[in-house]
């Protein structure tokens, strides 16, 4: 049977500031996109490996049971460190994430794959070789090999990168490989610090023809609260940034942490809660800005009346 080659939308979730919900956003957007029928690859570029641990929560416990180890799976995994050395090994690095979304059912693959990170990435060898112009394009070349060597089953609609909170060589080579950057920000007077430097990097990548089509989807506020301070900062930032500001916000809510800790994205764990709706609104706005969803269109399948896993997990 002939297969159609998809061209995935590649999004890097990035802010130089730490702790602004980059990882939480990747984890929950991946869940929402997959639940609405897309195939998603999450690539963890942060040696802290937080999104790897959340997405592979069930895989890791299964691995530990099978091999009698504790937390060894990520240590043995192939990561971007291996891929930077040998781009063709990208296909061996992909793991199917399993989620358990209902009590007493087996964890199942639901459309999200992961290339995990581990602590070996703290010690990445230099990527950029001044004598080799192509060295900064190593991640872009590796991503092309996913499409070439994998069959239709593995063709992704979206590739999401979870980046560490600094603009190092790995981050820059990822920004050279993606279509879009999405910037979460916390609501404080430092929230835009570093944004100018990011824009300079984007302009450099565009003007040097390393990635002429790179664009910033926008900045959005996370951990928002309905207090006068937050609201006035929100209004000031919206005015200052114009179209770069995404009006959807993510409220502060304890379920953000709970979902990551129990390895079940919010759209399954707390499908009707306010924070889940915030992430659905954000994802839809992101897709509109990427030309993947019409103005009045919505993502399908985001409510599931059979979903009863929430109470079980929350009582653990
Ligand atoms: N909407 C939210 N409400 C409450 N807590 C949140 C929310 N979003 C994220 N958090 C919590 O804030 C902390 C930081 O989030 P996260 O790890 O996603 O940030 P990050 O930007 O990826 O951090 P780093 O820069 O270290 O990679 C985590 O403990 C997370 O559970
Ligand atoms: Mg993170």
C-alpha cells in the first residue's frame, strides 16, 4: 500500500527562564494532540529528563519489574547525545509512551512517542565545528531521517521539543531544526527577560539561512492567578507585545504537578477541570497560529465519558 509522507509541525517549547512550565506544557500538549487523533513525537532535550520520566512513567515501572532494576531504563536509553554523534540512530532512540488512563486497564500506547533524555546529556560534547558548516544542522538532518526510514505508522503530525532553560549549542541546533518556538512565561516582572536575546537568535538563524522559516508562535502566561497584580501585568504585557502575546493563559493549579508526577496528561487525568480546558484552549490557539486549525474549528475527542481513572489516581 502506498504511504503518504507527512511533514510534521515541529515546535520547540523554550524560555531561558527556569521553572516557567516548559515541560508541563510539552507533556500536556502532547496528550491533547494525541487524544484528538494526532501522532506526536516528544523529544526531550533537557538532561533533567522530566518530560521523559512523566511520559515513560508506566514504561519505567514495567522495565523495573521485568529486569529487577530501579530507574535504569532512562540510563540505558539513547538520547540526543547519541543522535548528535550519529544522526541515523534516531530511529533506535524512539520509545512508545504508554499511558494508563483508566483504573484496572493495562497501560496502552495512545499516539505519543518519546526520544528521552538522561543525565549523560549534562556532558554533551561540542556540537558546532567551525570547520564544518553543516555541524549546526545535525538535529535537522537527524529529523529528516525519521521520515525517510520509518513507515507510515511512524509518521508524525507533531514533533515537540522540551528544551532546557538556556541558549546553549544544543538549543540553537534544535531551533535550527524546528518550524516554531512557543514561549511559556511566568507572571512576574522578569517574565520577558531573555526574550530579546531569543529574538536575536531567531533573527540570526533566519538571516543566516540556517532556518529561514523559523517563527515565534508567541508568549503565553502560565501559573496565572486572578489577582490585581497578575491581571495588570497580563494587560501591560499584552499591550507591549501585540500579536506576539497569546491571550490564552494557564491557571495555577495543583493538578499540573499531579499529572506530571503520575504520568497521565491532564486531558485524561482531569478531563473537565479548568486547567485542562486552559491547555485545550492554548493548544487550539497554537494550532490556529500554525495554520493547522481554522478560526472556528476545535480539536475532536477531548471528552471521554468512560474516563474514570481520575478518582483512582487522585486517591493514591
Ligand atoms: N499551571 C501550573 N500550576 C501549578 N504548578 C505548575 C503549573 N505548571 C507547572 N507547574 C509546576 O511548576 C514547576 C515547574 O514546571 P516545569 O518543570 O514544567 O517548568 P520548566 O520551565 O520545564 O522548568 P525547567 O526550566 O527547570 O526545565 C513544576 O513543579 C510544575 O509541576
Ligand atoms: Mg523543564
